[in-house]
C-alpha cells in the first residue's frame, strides 16, 4: 500500500514554487491521482484534513481545490460519504481553465471582515431613504423565498444598499466587486449545488432581519456583530464536512 504521507511528487514541488493558489493545489492533487497508481476510478480519496496536512495548506484551500477538480470532472463529491475519483477520469483533458482570482470561500471570509465594518458604518451614517431601500430588498427576498434566482438578486441588492448607506463610494465598489467575483466563478455554482438549500435561504432571511434592525436602530456594534455572524454562518454551511 502506498505511504500517502511521504510519497514524493515532483509536480508538487514545481507547482508550489510557482502557484500557491487553490488552482495550483488542484493541479497537485490531480498529479497525485494520476501518478500514484493507488487511486483508480471509483476509489475514495483521503479526507480533506489528510490532504490539508499533506500539502501544508488550510482545509478551505483543499475544499476549493476539490471543487475545482469536480468542475473538471476529475472527482465526484458524495455528501456524507467523501471524495471519489470520477469514473470518467481520463476521458477528457484537464485544462484548469478557471478564474485565477481568489476562491469563493476565501472571498466570503474577506466579506465577513469587510462587510461587518460596512454594516457598522451604515448604522451611523444611514438616512431614512437608505432604510427604505434596504427594507425593500429585504422584503423582496422574503417574497421570493422559493425562487432561488430572484432571491439571490434581492440578496445582492440588500448588501449593496447597506454599502450605499455608508456614503462611501470606495466601500460600495469593494462590496460589489467581492460579491460579483464570487458569483461569476463556476466554483460558486458547484458549492451552492452541494450546500444551498431553502433552509439556508430562510436562515439568511433571519440574519438579514437582524442586520436591518441594528442599522435602523443606529447600533453599530449590533450591526457589525449581525453581519459577521451572518457571513460566518454561510462560510460554515459551505465548509461543512463531506464525510
């Protein structure tokens, strides 16, 4: 049996020297599958934690790399079971022609830091007209709870309206860029396929209601905490163990 923890891979060394992104990690894992001979089609890969330890990266990076491999058809993720080498591996070349920016989970974590401060500032700077626009987006989200696409559009609008309420155009630009960067990434769609549920939308609605109440009450501390809690919960949903 192959000693997974010590087996050397030249591909890994070369990739580490040039690419520390989740795409670089995905290439290393793909090389591991192709070179070791241990992982045939249908076989289960080691856990995320084991892969993280082997490559000296975070479990978040492993999660994004595995999703990238799933998009490429290299692996199949089975909820509650684990990560398996795809039966169709080798049927088509792996190009890794994916966006080269940050992964969606990395972006979510950045949003948790930045948008919590945006919400706090909005609580002190907002005008009544800002509240009207934020509340309108919140209402649309609730009305479109069973239409994922419409709900998602209203969700985006909710966060944009809060950024607008700060009166700071740079913050609005940052929030817009982070939101759109994640959702233009094919990895985001794949993560949502695994984890996004109506229950998750309902939980987000409750989170947003608390954020709105804090901004309406001009309570920056509560607004900051509510936004941080909301986005941290989403990260937690998207990084829950597959097995």
